[in-house]
């Protein structure tokens, strides 16, 4: 079995942790070491728990590793192109949704660009463009929903939970004769 080179070391470590595979690794291991440990692990019988990768058994794990990493679908040149489109769309949104200020001549060009970039929802700028364009009153109810991979969605959900865990609380205490409240300002 040959693991596709698009899987990075951190992607493989995340896969080990999320699937709870019996692979002992260290962050000092290089990518080749982790590849070798995967190959040794796949020779044994595996029990894979439920996961967001939708990997059910050993065969689907092998299929996932042999194919290109779904998170890395863009080359550097393609990503630069997507980022340039995002900049143009954000400029349109910041200019109060006015086409005359932007490089777009027709609203159809803008919609075509949105349809192209929304498939790359793992990029934060694409998610921002979709959020801003959904607020455009001129779109006539069009809704742009970015396609987000399960790994990135898991990270976004985790960040959202972390934000909700912080609760600021105000407690008001009234002073009594026996227990006065004193405020100090430095």
C-alpha cells in the first residue's frame, strides 16, 4: 500500500487520533516514520470507531489513504486565483453592493464567480464571501452555501463551542451596615 503524498504529517496524526488507531507516534516522528507505522497497523485487524471521515472499516481507510487528500484539492496557482476572486467580491460587498465601483460589469459575472468559489469552503475568505453575499439585497433570495469538508467543519464547531463557554457574569451585592462594599480605582 502506498499512501498518497498529499496527506501531510499533521493530517495523518489527526487521522490516528480521530479514528483511535493503535499507532504510537511522537511529534518528533517524520512523515516516513508515520507512513511505516500506518503500514504495520494495517497488517493487523482494526476496530474503527464512528468518525466524521466516514471511514467504516479497514478497506475504506486504505482507500482514503491511497487517494488524494480531500482537504488539498487546490494547487497554489488555483488557490491564488480563488483568493483574487474573493478580494473582488469582498470589495463589491464593502462598496455597499454597487457594481459600478468594482471590476464586474454584470451581476451574472458575480454570481458565476460565487458559484465557482463556493466549492472551496475550507478557505476562510470563501466562507466570508458567502456570508457577505447572502446579505446582498439585490441577489433576489439567492443563497450561497460554501462546501466545507468534515474536518474543517469539526474545527469550526470546536471554535464555536469554545466561544460559547466564556460567560461573563455580573453579580450585584448590596451593602449593609455590617458589610460595606468598597470600590478601589487605580
